[in-house]
């Protein structure tokens, strides 16, 4: 892969209370999910050194509130379009109301389909289908400056198409939601536990470890473990499980590049290229 100018990923928040990431290039930035309020998103962008004036669009993975809470206000305030699949948009509209009880409508909505790439400025966006209990959930890879970065969270399993989509990524953000034993022994109702463990739920530390051991190609300069459960996981447990699985690829992977996304504050920007 030919590496040009650097691209950058800044995780503003990740977890059940809000997910939001900035992917930046020399030609502009994209907000990937908008699960924080507009005010909190702009506050965290300032802390992380990201300029909202450089944002070209918001790209949404699915309609759950921790991924869409800020889209309407952010889109209107920054005068940028929101990209999501038609099924995701309709599901979001049905569950969202304005102050008068009417369905909310985005001023600038751009539809896309999983499996069909599209461009935002100099960034090629490549959406792919994931397994999650939403209308039409997607993960993404972003290609710019000769580099590929993957962002995939909220998925219950890593299917063949997901593994294929993530090959060749120079940077990767991926879910490591829960420890199986902590979930089993935790306080969640059994119905919720079943939903989390299901094929359409969330990826466990051990599920991710199996992907790293069996299918991951070791190409990323950084890996971010994301969407950690605050009750059913622990950052060091997620880190140790992933590190052990990656140890067989020591010639391709340096442990210092393994990072844990935070719910309460943004990470330092991660650069490749």
C-alpha cells in the first residue's frame, strides 16, 4: 500500500452513553456517528484539537440513540449532510419527535446502501453490513491519501464479509464490548444478557480475540478497542485479552499501539501515514 499524507482518527466517545468519532484527512473531516449532544460533540472536538468547520458530513452506522442523539442539531448548526441507509433513516424518524410531537426530518439527508462505495470530498466511504439488532446496521472503511481505516462497532459476530472488509486497514477501531463471565454473573436481566450474547448483539472480548488469532492480517498501525461495557467489562481485561491474541503477530503489531476508547473523554488523535 502506498502511504501518502497522514490521515487521523479521533474517538470523541465510545460506549452505551454515546459514540462519536472524527476521521480526518488533508481535504476535510467526517463525523462517524453522532451519539453525543451537539454541545458535547463540539466541546470534545475542541479538547481534541478538531475543527468543526472542517467537517464535510456525518455518517451514521445505525439508528440506536447512542449513535444518533446529536444528528439533527449538528447537521443544522454546521450545515452539513447526514448519510445513512434508507431503512436506518426511516427507523430513526419513526422513533424521534420534535417539540410538537411530529417526526423529525433532516434538512440534508443523503442515502447510501451497504456494499456500495460513495465519496465525501477526497474520502471514499465503503459501508458493509454487520449483525446487530437495528434496521440496517453498517460498519465502514474509509480510504484517503492512499490509506484505509476501519470503524466497526455494535456487532454480535464477525462474519466473513466483515473480516474481508477489514483486510488491509492501516488503522482499526473495533468493538470489545464485554467479558462473557462478567456478563453471565452480572446484574442485567436474563433477556438483556441473551440479547447482548446473541448474533445480533455485541462482540465479546473472546470473540474479538478469535478474530485476531484466526483472521486478522496484522496490517494496522493502531487498533482501538471500543464500546466497552461499563458494567460487564474492564479496560485492562479487554486489553490483555486482545494483546494475548495479537502476540502471535508480533512482527506486525506493537503493543503500544493498542488503545482503549473512553466514554467520558476523547482519545488523543491517532495518525497513520
